[in-house]
C-alpha cells in the first residue's frame, strides 16, 4: 500500500515515547508553521494518490485555541499537498446540535469525505449514521466516537496521557500531599481517558491524594478550581490540567497566592498539562511549568486528510498493522484508530525540532 504510511502486518516494536517524523517536501513555505511534519516513508514508497476534484468537508468542535488554530493551518497545507479541496473548517463552537446540522449541510453540498472533530463522543452517532447512509466516509480526528462507524480515528492514546502525567508527577514530588486534576469534559472520550489513565496510575502512589475538578474544558472554571485547590490544600504537591488553556491563569494564581516557585526549587508545585503548544514550551523553558504532552497537531492534520483520501480511494486497513511513523492501527470502540505517538515534553527535550510546538515562528 502506498502513501505516507506504508503499513505492514508485523507486530509493533516496544519502546519509549518518541516522535520520528520527516518534513514533507514542498510544504516549507505554507501555513503558519512553514513546515509540515509527516511520517518517514517505509521502503521508499510514494505519496497518496491525488484525486481530482475531491472535496473533503471539515467540521471542528472549535478552533479558537492555539492548538486548533495551528491544526487548521497544518490541515490546509496537507490539503494542498494532496491536491484536495477542503470545505471548511466549520466551527460548531462546542455545540453538538449545531455540529450535526453543519455536517448534514456539508453532505448535502456533495463532499466526498468528512474530517470531524466531534463535540460529543456519543451525540455524534446519528450524524455518522446519516453520513453512512449517503456513502460519505468519515475520519474522526482527536476525539473518537463512542457509537457509530468511521473509516479511521486519528488520535493519540489519551489513557497514556494520564498515565504519563501521573508517572512524571509521582517521580518529581517529595513526601505526601494532594494533587489537583483539572479535568476536560468527561462526555468527550479524551477527557474521560485522561482522567482514568491518571487515576489508575495514581493507585500505585498512596502518598498522593487526587482531588478532581470537572471543568468541561472551560478555562475560567479551571483557573478558579486551581485557586480553590491552592487555598484549600496547604500540602498541594501538583496540578494536572487536561489542556493548555488554563496554564497562564494557574501560574498567575500561584503567584498571587504567594505559592509560586520555579521548577526545581523548594516549595515548587509541579504543573503538568496537555497539548504541547509554543506557549507551553516557553513556560517550560522559563521554569514556570514542568512538562506537557505534545499532542501532534502536525500529524493529526496530515493523517486526517490522508485517511479521508484513502477512504475515497478504497484503501483497506486492519487492526495490528504497524505504521512507519511510530504508531499502530488499533481497534477502538468498534472502529480503527491510528494511535499517533504523543511524547512528554520537559526541560530535557523542549527544544527538539521534531515537536510541533517548535514549528511555529520558523
């Protein structure tokens, strides 16, 4: 099978969390990054076949954050690379009903395939059924549906996000105390997986007691919850926030409460987030944040477009296939997922040029 991912039926190798990418030729001057990361080509295989007049509809839950605005730019570059026309992205502003209406409109407008970032993992099911009835294949990016059929899910292992956050925090705090977890929306499988991964790992660390705060991805709510934890728990050891938006507010809250100290200094409260934005990298370099998960916006965008085109071309995938970009195809809730690798970023590797957060501004 040709394309940026030449998939084989060999068993995936085991190892640490790393990112191995190549820059896609010919994209260097496109989009805000000026460069788009893609998988290394196994055995020198070619690119995905360009499909004349292929229109791909794009529906996102929203793209006001730095991660999603970067994703949009990378996706436009991928569309140019593959010679397809992107209709959208259309933002549903976090409204599942609005997203359903918008996707039906895209289908009625004659798109050949869809890339969807669902607002709600369960609520998207009727819309997926409608797309299937119209023979329009769907690629789900970042968020997996809990019901309904899609051609491919492009997403990192979010349980591993939580587990890695737990492992990092447990290895960087001393003594016993409380850990605040500022959760995303648990109606999203991403928020739920990050929570469950974190809690399951924390069972091995009885010296640390987790306090959960449900924020539904709302930044002001998360910042207020962090302020509550800072005032309520004098032994607060760490804060794990499921996304990057609240981080500056949390840092400011620590400073206002007189509880801020830089990474590695006495009294420091470990701060761990998810996304891997350029801003998070800057906070890590400055010693204000400890670590984050680099959710690879470049690869999400690259393979969302790629798999949408592959769906129209009739390509077939099965669980167990190994990719040449360090991931594997796995079963997830009745569908297939390309479980993209998402590395932990700390002071040790924050300047790695392969991280998508370091593409911006080049």
